[in-house]
C-alpha cells in the first residue's frame, strides 16, 4: 500500500463538518492518510497489537475470539498486566461510550 499524503485543508474542513454534525459519511481514506498515519497514533496502535500478541502467545486469548483488551487508565502504551482487563465487545463499547467526567 502506497502512503497517501494528507491534504491538510481538506482534512480540516472534513473535521469541522464532522464535529458540527453536518458530515453525512465518514471518509476513511482521508482519516487514514491524515490521522491514523501520525507517528503517535502508529505507536499506540503498535502497542495495542503487542499486548494482544503477547496474550495470544501465552494462551490467555485465542485469535478472533471477540474479546477486547481494555486499558484501565485509557493509555494504550501502558501494557502492565495490572492495567489490562479482558472484556466482551459489548462491555468495551459501553465503557468507552460513557461521557468522561
């Protein structure tokens, strides 16, 4: 896959529409090029994959079992076992859908 350069002005306009509620559909290609390819987001995603891989290798999880890994302090770079909780997809969605106080 060839990385696509982020069109900054187009992304800013897209984010404004999305935050105001005017966006009808998500532009996944634009999000991938402008948000998910940022170094900080790549580090976080790699950390999430590392913890899942470690738990799969140790036998705690199996591949594609539908179990989500939740970080208690919401920091995906903190992969201490005391910070990790295994939850179902429904429970994980419920945890992250609550409004932060």
